[in-house]
C-alpha cells in the first residue's frame, strides 16, 4: 500500500485528490496539509511513501518543505503538483529533491502514474514540463561550453542528455549501442559526481552548471 500525504492550501484541490486516491486499491491517504509546515509535520509523524506537494503555500512554501523533508524524511518521495510551469521553479523544485513535477491540469492517470513511479524510486515529469526542459537544451550534440569544466565524461553527458529528453534506460542503451546495465552504471556515476539522487535532480543540476546547454 502506497501511503500519500496531500499538501495544498486549497481545500477543493485536496478534496479532489483525496477522492481520486481513496478509490485506488494500492493507495491510502495518510493525511492532508494546508501548507509546507503541516506537510513536514505530517511526514515526520506518519512517514508516508509519497507527498503530493504544491509550491505556493502560506507560512512555509513547497520548496522549503521539500528541502526540510530531504533532511527529516529522506525516504519520502516528493511529487510537485502545481499550476506553475516557470523554468526556474521547475529546476529549483527538482534540485530541492522532488522526484516528479506535474502541472495541475495533468490527467488523473498521469497523477497516479507519478505517485506509483515515485514510490518505486523513479522520477517522472509531465509532458509539458519535460518539453520545457528539453527546450532549454541545444539541438546539437552534447557539448560543454568552453567556460565550463565538466565533472562528467563525454559518454555520461550523452546518457544524461538522452535522459533529459525523456528516454528510458532501455531506449538509451539501444540508441548508444550499449547494454542497459552500462546505462545504469553511467547514471550511478552521474548521480555521484553531481551529488544528486535522481534523474530529475541530475538534469536540473546539469542545467544549472551549463552542462547540457545554456540557460534561456
């Protein structure tokens, strides 16, 4: 059973999400929070598997709550569910440690898929968010600007660039003519070098460093 905390300052949103989640046979709602402070408190007390986190909330916003959860409840995966698709917020949210980023107009199926993926330790981004991230990348081959010293090898940059384009490990392996095990080894090395714990966070960090292309 996947235990979920819903964090949103709008009661109607919380009610809608609760109604959706409660009819799922593999998901249980562990609590609801009206702001980031309540979300952190609920997670400390109930240790849920996943938090659906809005970004703009009173008292403590979503980004601050995500950072606090990384310290106090690192086993809890955070999926951002917000109306904001600003590039900076997307990168900041992923860098803070969120495993997913969805917009509130996402389908029910997409929200459920994100929760289940996060519970499995995977990262998932909505198609709209992925499109915005990909749009920030150059269309040419992965090249690090001359002014940037990359901690990643050329192959690792290739793997990360394909991950940023939404490719799964199997698809990356097929495109680069390597094994899926090798892809996973490259990803592990990338996470270590960038000091991150997920694909989403690695992509955000690489963009911050200018490794995947210039910021726009």
